[in-house]
C-alpha cells in the first residue's frame, strides 16, 4: 500500500503492542503484537509504505529502542511533547500518556462543555476534559488486579481469570469471588457515571479498554464505545506536531 498520508500510531503497552494504520485521516487497520514477536511486526511493516509514525511506550528503554528501529520518522510522545489540550494537572510529568491520548480524543469529538473517558484495562481510569483543558480523573484496579490481590493477600483464595459477569449471589468460593469482583466493578462504574452526571451537567462519555466489553454500561448510559480510542488520540497528537 502506498499513501503519502499514511501514518502508523503505536501504543506499546505492558501486555501488547497495538498498532493502528491511518490513511487519509481514517483508521483503516489495527493489529496487535508482543515484544517477543517483533519479527511479525517487522514483516508487516515491510508491506507498508510508511510516511511517518507516532509512538507511545511504557516498555523498558531497551525494548522501546527495538520498536523504534522498525519505524520511519517516529514521533515519541512523552511529557515534553506539544499536546492539543492544556494539562491542568498538579503533576503533569506523572500523567500517563494513554490518559492524555484518551483526553485528546474526547476533547476533539465532544460538543459538550465536559467530556469523560472511561478506560477499562489493567486499571480503570476516568479522565475529564473541559473545553480544551485536561482537568483530572481517577485510577482504580481493574479485573485482573482485583483477582490477583485476593489471591496474593489471602491464604486460601484461588487466582481466577473469568471475566464474565456472574450472578449476584455466588454458590461456591470461585463464583463468590467472581460475583464480588465483576458485579462490584459494574456497580462502581455505574455509580461513578452518575456522580459525574450530577456534578457536570453538560457532559459526554466515551469508553474504551481491553476489558470494556465485559461490562454493559455504555448501552444504558448513552456512552460512546470505541476500542481504538487511545490510538485515535495518539494520531491526533501526531497531527498536532506534524
């Protein structure tokens, strides 16, 4: 494929490297890779005619360099990068780039005074923007962290991984843990949405994250769901710096 307006957006996380191919301002393809299988990424990139790329990485310095070596004209997004929103945050140097990407996307795609992104992955993150300004948010443990903490800090509770929502009342230790974790998160999300709505009247919600599909809150709360929201925000940061 050859396109002078082709851009790769790479979100290199701890679990996987998510790559989005943008062509003429549209996300046309998304692929996932692991750091142990960079040859697969390299093989795919050979088939493309990259004109530029943008990278956000939480990988080690050495692993990040391995990814960078495969890219053309990469923009590495860090806290010194120019963003299309203002960061009104007490500790901007500690603010996760993924949270900034989400906020950039929400700010661009919301017509309301306030916008909130809900990112459900390793952590559950709420992030609020107000007319071009990042205000702040919250961070809580996600599904796997809650399961792991129950296993780590007790003597007899097993480590679970099931992400389906269980009945309210579990009838075994496993289903009781599952009911507590999954229904607890569901209730937490619902209550957080209601609290935001009560405090900020003119508000739009966006939801993303690898575990977002495990919870049914977007259809009941007029929330826009987009599994590639972070990549799209990363692309907007690239455009702002191009």
